[in-house]
C-alpha cells in the first residue's frame, strides 16, 4: 500500500510522489530539518481565520491515503490503485487523556489501520480500512469515489460514537487529504480488517418486537436492553438514511440538504418538514423503531458533514489563474466614457470576492456599489446576474424590499450579490438612512428564526445597482458609496464569462494583498464623477440663479447660510420653505468649490450676488 504525497513548488507546479505506509509512518516520527510542523503549531493559536494564510501553506505537502495516484498529462491526479483507506479527522477534543485516549479507543476497532496527531497539533487523523462485501475494491476512479463516499457516510457515525470530539465533515472524496504532520508515537495495526459496506445495515432488517416480547424483556430486568435497543435502532436509522441519501448541512443557507443516491443528478435539495416526515416513514417502514424526533435530531445534528458552497467554489478556483486580466476584460463589456470604470470595477470585484470569504471580526465591509445608468434594454440586469457563477446563482438577489429590514439583514448573510434594481425608485430618506448604513456593515447582528438571542454573522453580500434615470443620488455626502457609470450602448452579454479565471485572478490578487478599498484620491474622483447624477433640488437651482462662486474676497462677500437663504427667499417668496434651511446649510458646506471661513457668528461662505 502506497500513499500519495503532493505539493506545489514556488512556480505553482504540482509535484507528486508516493510512500509506503510504513515509510510514511517513519517519516512523521521526526520533523524535517527546518522544523516545519513545530513552527506551524506555534502559530496555530493565532490563525483564527483558518490556516490558508500561514506562510508555508502554499507549498505544504498533502497526503492522500485513500489511493495511490499519478499525475495525468493535464496536471491532475489520476487514480492508479485503490487503497480502501478511509480518512477521519477529529477536532475540538474533549476526551480525558487527550490524543492518547482517543488512539486507544479507535484501536479497539479492528478496522483501524493508523491514528496520529494532525499538523496543527490539536486534531487527530484516523485511517480505517473498508471494502465491498467480498473484500474487493473498485479500480475505476468514479466508482472508487462513490464507494469512498458511501463508506464515509456509513462508518463515520460508528467512530463518532467512540470519541468525545467533533468529527470534521468535509465533502468525502477519494482525493481526501491531510497536511504532512509529525507524531512521535503514531498508532499502527498492520493486520487491520476492513469494514464491509453491507454489515452496518443489518439493523434495518430487524423485525419489530411484539408487545408480549417487549413485556417479557422488561420482566427480565431489561432496562439496559432497552437502552441497547434504542442505541441499535438509532445506529440502524443512521445507516439506513446514509445508504439511501447523501446528506449535508449547508452552512451558508443554514439548512440540511439531501440527495437521493440513486438519483444524484437531481442535485441537493433542502430537507423541509414534508421531506423530514417522508424520511421518518421510510425508516419506520424498514422496521426500525425510531420516532420523528430521532430522525429530526440526526438531521439537525453536527454529525452531518458541513458544506459551504461558496468556500467550495473558491477552493476549486484557487491557484488556477493564467495571468491574464479577466476582471478588467469583463468591465470592458460595459461601454462607457468613464475612464476610471475598469479600475473601479476591478477594486470592487476584489472586495466582493473578499466579502464572500466571510471572515469574522472584519473592520470594514464592501462599502461601494457600481451604479449602471442607461435607458431600458441595455442588458444591465443580465450583466449583474452574470457576475455570479451558475453553481452559486441562488446567491443572486434582485427583489429585495428595503423596507423589510429583517429580510435585508438576513439577505446580507446569505446572498452574494444584491442588485438594487430600479435604484431611482428608492426614496431619498432610505438612501440617506438605512441603505447608507447597511452598505458599509462588516457583519450583521440579527436574531435567527426560532433563536433565543441576537447573534453576529459575517456579511457575504455586495451591492450593485441599476437605473434608467440619471438624477438619482439624493445624498451628496453619501454618493461616494456608488460608482456611477453612464452606458453609451448595450452591454455585451454574448459570451459567457470564464468564471474559474475571474475568481482565480481575484483570489491571486487577494493573496498578494492588493487593496479592496478606494483611497482618498479615488474617493475624490468618485464624488466628482457622481455630481452629474445627483438630484438637484429647487433650492439648489435657485442658488445658481442668484449667486456665483469666487475665490477672491474682494469680488464677493462672506454670508451665512441663513443670509443666503433669506436673499433667495426675497426673490422667490413663500415657495421657498423655511424647513429647508438645515438641508441647505449642509448642502453649502458640501460644495467642494465654495470658499468658507469661520467667524464669531459661525461659518460664512464666499459668494457673489448676481445683478
């Protein structure tokens, strides 16, 4: 039996080698000359956002125990020989006696081939043997992967019952791997016996006991037997459901999903109340004595593998960038005379992808939104939708009702791109208040449905907006939140974006610490660009009729906002409402070209009265 070891060199080339199990175990007894593993373990307590950011991680060795692989012509792993080895990883260990105690417990199962400490020093990897009924294993890669998944879903609960620790539940695959590690005392059983995939389901064949049999059981002091029966039925239920369905917990949508094994082309669907009741009936019809509460407890427990569709998609794109600028090429499909559009879109796109990584404890969110402005029929909404890859289209939202604040906050945790379609229909009050606030949030605090307290969730969504009108920005101080771009023609949506390269480029840029925000100079350009999209109120128009701006104090005079307002009112009359004075004063202070100076009676503005 040989394990496959892969890693990437500094040129991002995949290198593949193999080691026998015995040589591998000998390799991990001691660290390498640079003490790579020990140095990593010292940093682990500080890596609160995962291990990907650790300096040595891009070139770290990965060990694939399930099969012996070779490198194909297109640079991918190709199965050469099936090892029939299942990888199980335990974290959050609460076992008295720590790692050694867990090794002893898993060693009680004859199927345990090896057990050793993970690279981070706080996890434990267990290798278990499995096979089909006659001790055979499939030689074809697709079949081997399917059997591996079945073995994982079947036998993982068996090991979980032995250990007081949380089991990691990744998407099981014949390609599953762990980081090269160090353990001075790994457990190894040379003659481990494989678990066969049909043995765990024998409980499903067990007939239901009659009332007389059950009473006789009680009369013989069968309390312990009842407990054992309950335990057996629970295990049989888990085995039955895992044999019939692929189950996982979607950590983004916060729900359990299922897929029939015989109809995997259906894809995963949410387990709603009707599906849960059907599954309960299926289990009970298989003569397994459990209640709907037992089924619900399992479906809502952390025994199920956790699946993050966004993380999974980004992981597939990581390290695959071909060096071409795909993001700006996508921006160029939007025809505009704005010379800054490509660079602005590039920065916003990086911020969007960074937001998808849903890191906790962020200080800033993606606080800007492209605003596409044109007449109807220019493919604005189609372009916005095309930013999200097909497998993540559930994360595109273009029908958000901003007045439903709870819905908006929940969407910011579960959506990826929120399109504020028909932006001109959003009232000035909402623009200046709620929208201005939420667009810059780094995280969201809400009470989940049926929750007992408010929780903080990472924000995932970024905003984009479209409009058929030009004068739409009603908050001068808040217009820096929008990247206004006026289209000169329809957006070219004839070609499907290369999503893998788009997101691979973004991930490469983020790894290189390219900025995902707009600096002071860029913000100044954005605000200057957006002035032509601002709503011009009547009082602003009146100001232009009766006053000019100057930077020469000899030509003009310094007036307070009230004096300017009164002068306008003397010309216009009662149609100029007094309650506009505060807003008018704020507007004056935000004019970038007006000269202002503080006097004893307050701020005054340098203006020239028109004759």
